[in-house]
């Protein structure tokens, strides 16, 4: 899974109060809140609530799926396609 991390988000990203549990893949057995885009409803990432110790460093961070980000609003107020933003390559195992 290719992710980008943040300590905060704008009001354009929402999450529900109900926890989800990963049943397969990198989030197997983890409890998390799903992050969604307020305008289109697309799942854009997650906030990890509980996990095994190998993913503990991700708890409480806003973790975004790079391939789900359609555009990115920078402090300069410019809108840029996410595919043009240089994110460092990080996987869940790292």
C-alpha cells in the first residue's frame, strides 16, 4: 500500500465514529477509522486506532492512499494533481 501521512487534515476529509476491522491485507486485525472525501465520498485513507506493535507508529496519524488523492491543496492555495506531487515512497511495513 502506498501511503502519505499527516498530523492534521482540512474539513474536506471526514471520518465516521464507527471503527472498522481489517480482515485481510496490511491492516489484518487492525481497528481503524476510514477517511472519506466530503465532496465525492471516496475512501482516501484511514486513522489507525489499534494494531500489532509493528504498526504502532502509525496510530493516530492520518494515513492517505496516494492513488485516491485526486488533487492536493497546498499552503500556496495552488491546486495540483496528486500524481504531480513528489511523495517519498513508504510502505506499511516500513
